[in-house]
C-alpha cells in the first residue's frame, strides 16, 4: 500500500485523524465532539476500510477493483461514507446508487486526479479529500474502533496520521454491548469474545504509545465526561488545532447503554451513569470480567468490584463460562456455514494479493 496524497486541486490537507479502540467505549462521543471543529470533516459512518477482515460490502468493492471499474468503486465508497456498511450491500452490488451520490461522483470526475487511480485505497483517498474540501475543511476524521488492530495499514497509507483511542471500564463496556440493540443476535454479546476484544485493544494501545509517541493519544471515557473541556483541549494540542468551545455544544446525552435522551444536549457529567453495570450485570458476569481483565484494568485504575467469590457465585461463574463457551462454539460454526462466509472469501482475496 502506497502513501496517499493529502492534496486536491492544489489544496493541501493536514494529516487525518483516526479514532480506534474497543466499541462502546465513547469513540462515537469523541468523534462527534471533534467533528464539531471548524477544520475537521467527520465521516459520520464507520468505514472499516483498513480492517484485515472487512465487512461483506467490501467483497463487491474488491470485485470492482479487480475489474478496474473505478466509477462503481467510487460510487460504492461514497455510499459507504454516507449510509454506512451494514445496509448497503445489495444496493452497491446491484449498482443502485442514489441521485445525491451520483451528483457527488460527477463532481469528482471533473477533477484531473480522478484519472490517476490504481486501487480502492486511491479511490477512498480521492473521495474523502474531495468531501473535506467541498465542506471547506482542512483535514478529515474517521472512526472505526476495529481499526486499532490494523494501525500499521493506516500508517502505510497515511504516515503522519494521528491515532486516538478511548478506553472505558470493561464492565461498563460489556454492559453497553449486552443491552445494545445493535449487537442483537451477534457474537459481540458473548462475554468471552468481548473480553478478548477489550484486552487486545488495551495491549495494542500499550504498544502504540511506545512506538508512536507523537502520533498516538489515549484517554479514558470517565475523564472525558468528568472534565470534557480539559480533555478536549489536550486532544486539540495533540492534533495541532485550536480549541473551540463550540466543540462541546449540541452533543447528545448518552448513558452507559448508549441510549439517547432527546430532551437534553451536552455531556452528562454524572459519573453514576458509568456504574450502572453494577445493577445490570449478574454477579457471575462481573466476577468473570474482574478475573480476566485485572492485569489491564489496573493500568487505568479500574478497581475490582469487591464481590466475594461465595459458593453460589462460584456456581454462577461456572455456569456462565460453560454457557459462553458453548455459545461461542455454536456461533463460530453457524457463522462459517452461512452469514459470515464472506470472511473466508476476504481472506482468500487477501492471500491472492500477496
């Protein structure tokens, strides 16, 4: 993957910002805040573009890339930016692009750089640079938590990119995953899967802080909502942008399970909302997360729950582990057989590229 130009029609852009980490940790909140900055264009939908195993819609993008059909590839990327990745597969596969998307593409076609495309990363870069300049911004921001596992790929395309991670108490994160409609019938609700993803995110973040001291910044969700101005000022210093009070205005209030209170705006500074997991999770779930995340929780001063491992709780814990293990086995088998078969197709595609 070659380094991408951050320039279009003679207008230069500043290095992009990528918000990564573990989902349901406050990454969306941070993206909304930074997206309020006068200089930052935020791609409001997660793209998952740099992930090693990409969502299904990218199997179509790969096909267009192989066919060197850069028109449909650009239309696909613009659709992903505007509508996301989860409900656009059929439209992109069948070439059903909205009038608005086609209009944007026609504007892009007028730019000389549109004739210098070689792969889907070139197309991604052209589209996001175009949208950034079209909005009179000087840099862009992308938020896909899963990108934390492929920061190296991001840096190949954007060597000067700024990487930001938000961390949150793992019990609060799991509580959000468990009660989220987004993860309904998903492997993400499996507690073993969750602990693995959260732990990997922390381990990678620890490495990135050493490897990229000037390009990587991390903060804790609890600190962000307790003192948003202080933490956003620190981030603005990190990305070399001036702090703007307006960044903290018109932000939806979100609680620990990410349900929106439409009657309020601004950031809720009540830390009791971060402790709802104590009421909503079972003793077995809390104990299991306590035991398996202790090493990395201490890095952020997330203390143990204080629950004593009684005989009844030990029994609950054993049942939870057995249930989670069987559930994970069932999910893995069913996903490989049907809905997530495209994962293997994507792996084969990446293998053939090498």
